[in-house]
C-alpha cells in the first residue's frame, strides 16, 4: 500500500465518521423536536448510526494494529538480516541527536 492509497483511506475514513455523526446528530435533534413514537424511532435510528460509527472505529483500529505489527515484523527482519547496517544507522541517529542537543 503506497502513501497515496493510505491518504485516500484516511480521507474516506474521516468522511464516513463525519457523515455518520452528522446523521446521528440530525436524528437526535429531530427526536428532541418530536414526541411519542416518532421520537422513539428517531432516537433508535440515531443509536444505530452511533453503533455503526463505533464498529467502524473498532475495525479501523484493528486494521491499524495489524499494519503496525507488520511494520514491526519487517523492521525486525531487516535488523536481523542487516545487523551492521542497522547499527550504523542507529549510531548515525545518535550522533545527529547528540549534535542537536549540544547546539542548544
């Protein structure tokens, strides 16, 4: 998955959440203005929309955790396959951080 695909998924996710929350808010406002059976029906619809949003958030969380695990595994494999290169990069990062700290 490239960066363009990731950004498209992020934007789609945010738009879905916004639409779902807007829908739930609209239904709850209508329920507040209504009475009786119609109000109850609108509240139930709003609750279903909120449940869908929560489920979507949980699904996204699971997907992000899986991607994180894959990234960790790839990093671990790289370090095991290229230990000296990994040590060199870590040393370089350490030197750069040290130089930045000393400049202050």
